[in-house]
C-alpha cells in the first residue's frame, strides 16, 4: 500500500563536511529541526523563427538555483558548529562561509509512514533527498517573549536529487543509508557521481539543552550610553522592557560563470557584508538626547551589543557580540489601549575572518562537542 503523507516524525536532516564528503563520519545530523523547505525554478529562453508561430525549442541558458532553508531551536551552538560557523570567539561568526569553497551537501532522510526516523531497522525502506553544493545566503535569529528562540538558515545550491533504498548494516550502530551524491564538479560542470553513506538518525533528544527559554535571554548595549545612544533609556535603572529581537546576517552571493561550463564555477560573497539587529521594547524612561548634536558631533561608531542566552541551569549557552555597531534607526509607537513601544535597529559590518574587534563574534558552550565523528 502506498503512503498517504509525509510528516515531521519521518524526516531527519544531515549536513556534510564539504561537497566531496561520502563516508558516514563526514555527515552530521542536525538537531531540534522545526522545518525544511526546498525547491527550484528553471529559466528558459524560447527559440522562435520566421514561419512558425509557436517556439521550436526552449533552452536553459543558466543553471537553476536550488533554494533551501530550514529552521531549528537554538541550543548550545552544536548546529552552528556543524554548519561551519565559528563559535569559539576567535574568528568572525560566519568565517567558514566567507572564503570560496565548493559548498556543502544536505540530505533529508525519510522513513516509512508512521515510523519515527530514529527507529530505522535493517531492511526498512527509506528515501534520501540530496541538495548539492549549498552556499549560505542568510542566517537569522528570532527572539521574543512567549516563543522559543529559533534560528533560520537559507542556502543557495546547485543540484538536487533523490534516491530510494533499504537500510543496510548488521548492528544498530552501523545501520546506514546510501545514495548518489548531489554534488557537482564545479570545474567540469558535471555530477560527481559518487556514492554517499549516512548513518541512521540518532535519538537527538539527548545532548545539550533541549531548548532555550525567553526568560534566559539577556541583551545589553555596551557603548550606547553616551551621545550615540537612543532617546529612550536602554540600560541601567528605568531601562526599556525588551519584547523581541532579531539578528540577521545576509550573505548575498554572485554566481560566476564561464563559457564551456553549464554550472557556475564559484559563488562568491558580495562584500562588504552588513548585518543588522532589530529590537522592540516597551518604553520606560526617556534620556536627554539631541539628534542634531549626534549629527554635528564627532561621536565614534564603536558601540557594541551583546546577546547572552543561558540554559535552564543558568550556564551560558550562546553569546553573540556585535562589535563596532551603530544605531541606525529609532521609531516610536503610541496609541490608546496599548503600551508605548520603541523599535531600534543596529547595524554592524563584518570584518576579516580573523578580525575579532569588528563584526559578529560568537561563543557557544557546545564548541567542545565532536562533529563528523563516530
């Protein structure tokens, strides 16, 4: 009997070490995943000619871009480390994506209907969707009262494929699934054609915090206490009451193509990279400020914003530092029946890979957890 639907219990998401990865130890399962979306559009050029009303052909002039995004609950930085972000506070947070590479592969494993994917047994059927040569295009974090902190990651990829098969292996520790790699040889512009092996999903409820809570999020604004600060008080006694915050790190890319190749041989980051952080808060106290003084003065743009997220036990799980940040906008809203609120937007420009004085620096308690290792 054919299956009726696919729901979240049957799927697990993996990331490869790089686009050439094939062995089981080179693929890591991502945890706390909440959604995954993917698709592609093909742009064609119609070929018409005199004497025929309808086109005689429709040719693909450029390789379609596969769009892939997924979201997950924030934890101790394990997912970020597996994806290639730096959580050691010794380099730019997205340093692993600032240099030219061949990208990474992602795999979505689907078990039989009604079966948890973590309960695969030898001989069970599976499907494996592969997304090849994926490059980060955006990383964003959403923090708000009443919701679990969530990260959303978007990628641009070169290829997508799917494979059906049966789980093989003699012991649960080596049950695995195989399929054809979705990666493209970016020099030759052809599929690599190698076989990939992935271990069955594990019980990802263990290891690290289950999720982080809104009540354990602390945001401070060092460097925004003088004339470059907001009109509302953002620190100290009478500071505003934060309701939500969002951090966005966009990495727009340019696909570089050449004659003789059907695929872009590189997808390079467009510099400079400007990240932003937006916060919404209930207004408490107003500060003595003058916008004209800020414009005519000589205040430097070396403010900073720190986001600290703690586990239930009170230990620091993730810390982001936005260094060299500027206050770019401030807007107020007031009406009958609601609290007066303020929206602030801060901007920060990423520095070089090893520059820890400018940009976004991250520290995660999961930096010691092994990845790509059995």
